[in-house]
C-alpha cells in the first residue's frame, strides 16, 4: 500500500507502485500543477519513496537502491 501526501493536506492511497504513477501521469491537470516538492510518496512498510519529474514532464519514482 502506498500513500501519497500533498502539502495542502490531501492524502490519496494506491495499492501498487504502478497505481501511483498512473495517478500522477494520467491526469494532465494534476501533473501540470503539482510540484515534486509539494508531494511525497510513502510505502507503509518500506518508508519514503522519492518522486522525480522527468524531462518530458511526467513523474517517476526512485525506490532506494535504484539509480
């Protein structure tokens, strides 16, 4: 289970990492108005997962141990 926290206090949950990416990348409006610094992703058992923005504007995740 993954929990997405926004600075505004909004919280969303997703069951898979693919669901987290779909949440951000399928909604153009959300993708445009969301700053990487204004959101955090956390796996309930493994902790924080860094969220990054790719050069094409989409979001990606960088779990620990990946480059």
